[in-house]
C-alpha cells in the first residue's frame, strides 16, 4: 500500500515549488473530478509544475516516499482518468505552456505538455502551419490528448494524435528523464516505447514535452452540410465516400436532436435543422480547383445516395457557426440533462449505421434517452446515456444494462471499447471483456517494468 | 541456457508437420545467413508452417522444451535479424501466403504473414486498390516488413509499415494466439501492444496474420527526375519541397556512381547519368490537373534552386526503367564489390546533406569506398561500406571505425540508428550508445513480459 501523506511531505513540496503546492481547501474542488464527474477523489497535495525538472523532482520524492501520483492537464477527461482516487499527489501540468521550438525545415513544433490544444492550434496557424489533430475539446492540453491518443475531426485524412507525435520527453516514476523517439520521421531502432507511452493515460510515465509534426496550412478548404431523410441513408453513404478516390478531412455524422440541443445551448441557428440526419464533410488541398473537384465528386455521390440537398459552407461565418455547433455537441447534450455517461466505441466503418440503430433499440429496452453523434469517417461514435431525473438506483441499473449491451455488441462486430477517450477508471471492466485476461496481464507486466511500485495513476486502465 | 535439440524433438516436428520439417544438410545453406551475410548460424531444424495453428504448436513445444526459435520470411534482412545464431528451430513462414479477406467497405486486406510484398502489391493493384508502403526489396515478406517497420519509397506521403497495420494475429512464445488491434481506424483501448510488436524483429511474438489498410489506387501519377550540379544543391532543395504545400509520394536522392552501378547491373540505360546528383520525385492524386499542378510547382522550385533540368517520367516504359533502377540500387552496389555492410541511419530531414558530406569525409579518413542513396524526403539514408578486396583484418578495422564515426555523428544531430532495416545482431552496440542503458533495460523488461524464457530470437535487438 501507499504511504500516508504527512505534514513533512507538504513542507517538502512547499520548499520545492514555492507558492505552487496547495492542500486542503485551498485546492479547488474542480480537481476532485473530471469533466463528466463519474469518479471522485481528493488529492492530499496539488503541485503545479513548470518544467521537466520539477516533474522529475516530484516523481523522485513520490517514488522514495511511496506516494501515488495522478497527472492532470485541464481535467476535460470523460472516464475518470485524471482523478486522484487514492489521494496522494496531483501533478498539475497546466502551467507548462511554453512553445520550445518551431522547426520550419523539419516541420515540427516542440511544446510543453500543458499547452492547450487551442493555443497550439493558433500558434501554428498564425505562422502558416497546421497541427493536424482536431479533437472537439479545444481546452484540453496536448498532454491529455497524448495520454488518450485523442483523434478528433480531421483524423480521417490526417490521423490521430499518435500519428503527429515524433518524440516525447517523459519522466519515469523513478524521476529519471527519458527521450522517446526523435525528430526523425522513420524509426526502426528498438521497441516502440514512444507509442507505448501514447495512450497509456498517465500510468507509465509523465509526458512533459512533445515534438509534434506540423504541415504547411492547406491553402483551400471547404465544407458541405448534407441532410438525409434518415440516419441509415446518411451513414450508408460513408463507405462509398471512402471508396471514391477522395479523402475528406472530416466526415461527421449528426442527428436532428443533437443539432437542436446545440442551437439551444449556443443560442445560434444552424444553417438547417429540418432533416433527421446530416453529414458534415470538409475538403482541403493546394488548389481551389482540386478542392472543388473533390467536393463536387462527393456532393454528387451524396445526391445519388438520396441526400435531400447539399449546403455549401463557403463563408467564414457559416463555417464558424457549423463547426462551433459541432464542437459544442458534448456540452449541449450535457446541458439537456442532469447527469450523463458516455460510450466512445469504435466499430468498423461499414457497421456504423447498424450500431447506431442498435443504440436506438437499447434506448427502448432500457428506457433511457441515448443521443449520439460521431466521427462517421472513422467509425468512432460518441453515445450519451442521459439520466433525465431518474432516481440513483434506477439510473445506475439502466446505465449498466445499456453499457453492457452496447459494449457486447461492439465486441461482436470487431469494435473496440474506446476510440479516443480512453479507459480511465470507468471502462476497465469493458476493456477486460474486450481484450481478455491474457492481454491485460501483458499490460500489467509492462506497467510493472515502468512503475514497479505502482505509484503512477494507480487503479486506472488495467 | 537452452536445451540441446534431440532426435525426439525432430520426430515431434516430423509428425506435426509431415514433409515440412528438415534438418542437417537437407536445409539449404541460404538459411544460415541473411541477404548481407554478416551473421551466420545453423538451425537444428527448419519447420515450414502453413497457418497460425502450426505456429502455435511449434511455439508451445519450443517453450516446454526450452528451445530457441528464429522466425524467417524471405531472409532479405541486412542486420542478421533472422539468423539462428543459437541454433534451435528456424520457423519459416514463406508458405503462409494466403490473402484471407479483402474488405472493400472498410478498405482493409487481411493476409498471412508470409506473402511477398510484390504479391500483396499486385493483388491489391489488380483490384483497384493500393497497399501504400513500398520498400525497395519487393521479395521481402509482409511479416518481415512488419518486424522491422519497413518504410520504403512512398513513406513521405503515405507513412511507414506501422501506419498501414490495423491489427495483427500473433503467437506468444507460450503458443497462445493473440489479436492485437482491430479493423477499426482509431483506438484508445489500453496500451498499444500492436505497435510494440511492429518493429520488434521477431523477439516478442510471431506475427502470423495482418489486417492492412489499403486505399483506392490513385488515378493519376507522374514522376520527375531532376539532375543537379552537386549533392548539396539537390539535398538542400528537399526542405523547400517539404514546405511547398505539396507532398510528393516519394523524394529519392541518388548519386551518379550509384546510377552507373545500376545501369551495369541491369544492363539498361537510365534516362540520364551526366550529373553528379539527382532527385527522383513522384506525385499522385485524383485528377490529372491536380497532379500536374503539384509536379509543376515542384519542378519550378527545383529550377529556382539550381536544378540543371527536369525530365518528365511520363511513359510507362520510362517509369519502369527509372523505378527498376532505383529498386536495384542495393543489389547493384553489392555487385560492385566482394563484400559490404550497411548503415541505415535516419536524421532530421534538414541535415541530410550535411550527413552525406560527412560520409565522404569518413570515406577519406578510413580509406573505404562509401556509396549511398536514400529517402531524402524522410531523412533515411542507406550508406554502404564496400570491402573492395581488403584483407579481413583491415576490412574489419576500417568498417568498425567508419560505423563508429557515422553513428556518433547521427547521434549528435538527433538522428537514430535505423530508419527501417532494424537492429538485429549487428547494430546492438550502436542502439545502446544511442538510447542509453536505461531504455534498453526497459526494453529487456518488456521482452521478459512477453518471453520469460527468452526463446524467441535470442541475442537480437536488445
């Protein structure tokens, strides 16, 4: 077991990080939970680190004293990953915001892990570059994105966070500082530790810096919003789009109910909300002609597949309104109910429609309201179970039964538990069901290699 | 230590794999070494497996009997990775050639690991699809490509082998059959074991099947061959190309001497061989206009950067002649000397020219001939040390001294030991120098989790 946190421990941190070590009710209660608030835990101390060296010192001390450590960026997680369920040290990276290098020749940017996604995005865009991944939650830190291998809305063309990480500086539980990967673009030099750290949800090492791939900002971009009579019509068009020699940057699916929530939440009208189901597609490229050609190819294909219409999102204003609505879906659904929980399955892209229809069945079967939206181009769905005033016991029962049904179906059709939000505390049972005990045993063995004392984010993932 | 291989062991394999277990001088001597022949080892038994179940049985027996196992595809490796230096069992996957599924909706192809790269490529191309990675050695197996995370000539636009592997079926040293990853395109479900297996050179598990990403075959493609006055002129153009809002599929660097070897080796003329240095660039896309636009942008940029001329490779015949020459470089250099060894460093793309110039210095310093070529767009160079009739002792001394110099320089400038050929037996010292003892310790810990008896490809990588 872990040691009890003492006054001496606090004095050590106060001295190490003057003015940046807090405890008791000087810690804001936001630090007790994450965005969804399904898990709860009170850290004994909150330490705000500024650099890799700080993190190294904190970990060295924690390791010697056998104190648990939970790393936290913005706390925008949805599965209880960054909650201090065993108390101990909460290591807050949110002050580590520096851009350390922009390498225009090798097209990389090196940042500290606490920089927000929106800060990183504007830093790059202002200089004519783009950091490709575009998760909906712009106030997440890049460290948080790395810890769950976040995907986001440009994954279809540009890949997920993992695909944009060239190297990581990370601190082992022992306090040792390591460099995993390098600025180079190919690597066959020993086991792939970089990709093992990515997606490990702060259980193997503390990521403090990352060198990220950037691209020259595409010169031309256009989106279309395509209403369909039904969800099946919309979704069944996606495999055809994928086969059409054109790769949209994004292919997002949205249903009418979710759009209405977003309109209400933002107090802004969406360009259209009369149809049941929509695809929102974006295209980018080097020439206006090429982008228009791609867009027209897909617009025609949608119309051939029973789309009702095709709206060009060709003004800055329209684009901002549509994409701000898309980014607000999670918050908007949250605003529509008193409590919710989430299922972030990823399924083969050809089976997305079947899976959404299945969630409608689950909604009927369990009596829960279950709105959803998703990255149709990636097969990654975000499905929300809404409490809508149910009493605690009924809510827990219905929720468990709905999760059981949905994860079992995902497993049957070759899907996985999480596309981009991770396992954290809440999805561990489903991970075990999906991968089997033997794979979890391997993961535990790997955890033990990095963290023999088990102090880093204990109780999470595996 | 391992058990001694006995007659009983052989009888077991004879019964398990009738007609597919060989020993003594029925084993072709090609199995004693790989393509470069730097390492040597005689397996006690060669078993030719047909399916995952065969592999599972072989591994279960090997594990119980404590016999070492080396997996081998086509034996085209260059670092001694697939050589049975401890004797024991050589597990030959070259009969495992089946295509198990083509999923046109999810754009994946599932194959057994012994299929050759050229067989996989034509299977896909004949059906209107493309498996993107394109390593020079077309007679390598896909399993071999996965084991070293091979890159190849389309990595600049389409990534390396890792980027195209969605899931693996692999057999643990214990004989247990595991599925790592899934057909889905995003994943945040526990530690990334799939990417850990990729690039592990057959030391963690035996890959038996792979589900690979494919794309619709691009409709238009064109290459240009661009002669420059000097290597520095050629290479210093590459960062500008990377920044030019255009991503070529390939950006290959070649020098006059290597082209002349290839002409002699193939008995065919290259379109031009009068200049010191060349870039070979390919562009692809959905419309002829877009591809021509990309090509013209880069052609102009090359001419502004002192290119002597731009040759369009716009006929099937010309394209075949240029690319077959490019694919033959390794063989051609091999044909120009009695023995050679190779350095496969990868360096930041902006420092490729500096590194090549440094190899010229090393050639002078050591008195060795050191031709090179490379994937300039990826910073991955293939540098060859040629023996040219030197006596054994002089050759070994000069070779070691040249390797020491080159790997030390690569380390200094943020490069890595291997871009795509792996570590195997030959590059272990340089891997340790590059990563440090602590990272190797972590890798050994991970090896121990997968393979506690250490029977899988012992003595390699770490």
